């Protein structure tokens, strides 16, 4: 984002050639363009994060629940059903933690993304480019983005617990 902003700053008030015609960029044009970009990013983030969070949580929850139900129905045929049941039950817990963590990251990102859209709308309306305000918003986004990798980790753990539970079932038959 920083390199884009440096390009935008260097083009303020300049004329840009586009094919056969030249276009002068002013703050209003830059604000409109950046506002539209920020809105698209915000919409994509909302759609992707919400959709992936629901899908991931539901899938992991269903898989591990199925494992628990399998154990309940076949406990008499397994030498150590408690091992498999523990793995599947832990998978359920981690599936819920994963969904919660992803939702929390989204919640923390939504405010700075909305502020970024609002900032560029202000620029478009003629209030001018405020580099300090822009940098503050981008710093808030960067801070949240730095930890966004951690949110899916409980989901991966849940998936591994499901696989471990399935192996424990397969190896535990009498």
C-alpha cells in the first residue's frame, strides 16, 4: 500500500497521459479512485472472511462431530475409544476457536477499512489529502494484518485432530 500511496502523492496535480488523451489528476480524482479501491477491498474482505469463517467452522465442526458420533456408536468395538473421542472432542473445541478467531480479526479490520473508505471520500469531497491521518489508518490496518496469520491456526489444529482421531479409530478396532 505504501508504494501505491507514494505514486499517488507524486501524481497530485500532474497530468497523466492515457492513450491519446491527457488527464489532470487532482485530489478529488485521487480521492474517488482510492475510495473505490478501498470499498472494493472492504467488500472482498467482508465476503471472503465471513464466507471462509462460516465454511471452515461448519466443516470442521461437522467432521469432528461425526467422529464423536462414530465413537459413541462403535465404542464396544474399539480397544481405546476414549483416545479417539478425546481427539474428536478437542477438534470440536478448536473448530469453534478458529471461527471465533477469524471473526475477531475481521472485526478488528473492519473499522480501519471503513475509516479508509471514509478518508478517501473526504478527499474526493475536496477536504484534501491528510498524510498523517492516512498513515494512522494504514498503521492500524498494518497492526491487525500482522496477526491475521494466527486466526486460521486453530482450524488447522482442528483438522489435524480429526485426522488423528480417524487414525486412532482405525488402529483401535479389536
